[in-house]
C-alpha cells in the first residue's frame, strides 16, 4: 500500500510517498516559494535529486506538479496515480472537534473549516492542500492527522487558563499544544527500543527545533505540554519568546506606540534566540558565536537550556517520577551542546548523560550514563511516517479503499 503524505505551509508543500509494506520512502521533496518569484520543486528519488524551476501561483498548481513528477517516466516512482491508496494530510489545529485522525468527508470538512480561526497562519493552507487533492485525486481517501489531537487527553487542570470561564465556553480559549505527531512517534519508538509497553512508562519528550515544545506522557497519553492556545507559549524558541509576563506586551505597545499586529510580529518573529543573541534564529550560528566568546550568544543558549530544564523539573513532579527523557527534532537530534547544557547537574532527578555517547548528531542512540536512573535517548522524529501509519490505520479500520 502506497501513501502520499502532504504538509502544506503558507508558501510550501513538503511531500513523501511511502511504501507501507516496508515503510520505506519512495520519493520526497519540497515545493517552495509558492505564490512568489523563484518558485521551484526539489524532488528526491532513488538516491537522485532534481530541482525544477517552475511557476507555482498556488498550492493546487504545486501539488499538480508534484503528482506529475511522481509518475514521470524518468523521475517518477509510480506507474500511475492510481497506485496512491490514500493521502495523509498534516493539519495543525483540530480544536476540540478532532480528538484523533479523521477521514475527509462533507461533515468533517465543514467542521475543519470552523477551526480555521484557531490557526489562521496554518490551517487555511492545510485546507488548500486537501482541496487540491480532492480535485486532482478524485476517489482517493483523504485523511487529516492533527498536531493537536495527541494532547486532547490532557486533564482540565492542565489545559484551562485562569481567565473568565466564559472565554473558554464562547471562544474555546485553552491550551491545545502542538507537535503532537512528533511527540506521539518518539514516545512509541523509544518504548519499542527499550522493550517496554508505552503504557507502563513515564516519559518526557523534548521536541527542540526552531519551534520547540515539551510533553509529559503517562500511560502513553499526553498529560501536559508546553505550547498553549498558540505555539507562542512555553519554551524560548528560534524567534518566539515563549513564556513571558502577559503585561509586558501591553506596556511596550503603549510606550512604543505599536499596534497589536506589530506586537504579534515581534513576539513570534523577532524574539527568542534571535532577539537575545541579535545574531540569528539558527542555533548552529548561535553556537558558533558562543564558542568564539560572544556573550549574548552564550546567554541565549543558557536561557534556552534553562527553560528546558525548568519544564523537565515541572513535568517530573506532575508525572511522579521519570523513566525516559527523549530529545528529538533539529536541535534535539543534532546539538550535543544543548543536550549537555540541559542535562547538567540533573543527577538529583536521576538524569545523567555519558558525554562521549552524547557526541553524535542525528542518530538514534541511548546517551544516558550506565548509572543514570533515567534513560536518556536521542530519537530522530519521523512525522511523515507517523502520518502514513495513522492514514493506514484509519482506512483499514473503516474498510475504505480507493474508488
């Protein structure tokens, strides 16, 4: 069975085609700069890579180009689009409507449209991807896999804010959490690697990238997570501020005479590691500057690691102990410096890493010391595989086949 996985952003479409018999990737790529000058598709297949400069005025055209590449006589991996048994779509926000992956039909599509206002920077583009596939791949089952659904198991005391309760009732203001597909995948993968049921484990999973979040997992379920109503809350990130006193934006808006839209842009795109270091939101650049002695770069990394440690301590208390700590995503997988800084002086919580084992990038590896009470792992995330698995699970459960 072959599954096409799509992740549509505001100006890009990431894609993979997976053969689920062996869970291997047949082709993958990126359509970028959609609606802008210089648009192109980077297509990878059979250890080859091809870059196609092509006008991509919208997402439908981008997906049309991708589908044509997949069946191209020279660059394709499929004989026909009929080989695609289903399409799995990454959707950022499912609100309280979608607690699990869901088949696209008239009813679920209408409910998805009602969630647009919860993620106006993401969901509209996810929907455009679904629209394109409904048109270009008629009769092919379409499945929505939500970033938020894994966190729908949080208790009310974890997801409600101390605001007028009517705001929750009227506007659904609450913690939703994100990166759920990644947290779900690495929690299952690490349980598999250590040979224990995930239901028997207390886990903290750290998805550390330009966007970053931490999740406490007990009994295989998310019980708390650091991102909130939006992805702005929680950890310091590449350009996002994370947790701050909510009065600060109000004060700065008044003092600097800036609009809510301008403040939103500052908090989301000009803060975090970029705001503190003044160098970059790319951790690699900041790490290099820190090693050269730049004090602001060093401070930025310390603040980032401090916030991660703070959440680990909080979630340790919520879980009532800890069996496994997992690092994943770009920074978590590829930065020995950040992992070392996070785990320093954590022996009182049973966390101790082997510094030699930690000197690795992008590999699946246990890095805890032999005498560490808590296992510490690097698990490269694989959201595309998780989306494909969820797509297979759902269409098999419902007995749905390509028409």
